[in-house]
C-alpha cells in the first residue's frame, strides 16, 4: 500500500513538472518536444550533437547544449553549421534526440 502511494505521488510530480504549457506532443507515455537549432559541434564520434537551439515552449529557453542521439545513425550526414528540426523525447531520465532533420534556414 505504502509503495503504491509513493508511485502515485511520483507520477503526479512528474506530470506537474513536464506538463508545461502544452506544446509537447504526447504519444502514449512518452513526452516529446520539437525544436529548431543550429549544430555547433559534433562529439563522441557523432553520438552527441551540440546544438544552439531556439526556445522550446514549455520545456526550456534558447541555449547552446549537447544532445545525445537516441541512435547514432540519426546523425548521419549532419554536420556543424546545419540548421535542424529535431525532437527530444523523455527516455530513462534523459532527453535524447529521437528525430532530426536538416532544414533550410
Ligand atoms: Cu537547452
């Protein structure tokens, strides 16, 4: 019983924290946010992209930060200077990029 209540409390806290103002799209239990930014660096043999991203409504302000790729193949063909539209999804406590595509500025 105590354990169950703990879980319910934890889920409620999580929902309050990531609910934001509602531009995150929800697919099942995964919370995702779409963003646009410019690749300013490629690290860890292409598994991490440093992206100067625009404000992500309901998630975070504009900033430059590293993003791990959910699958290293997602970064194939992308390079420093590319403008990209990408999706980050909550996964195992992190926010890896699950979709990314080069776009024209
Ligand atoms: Cu950020």
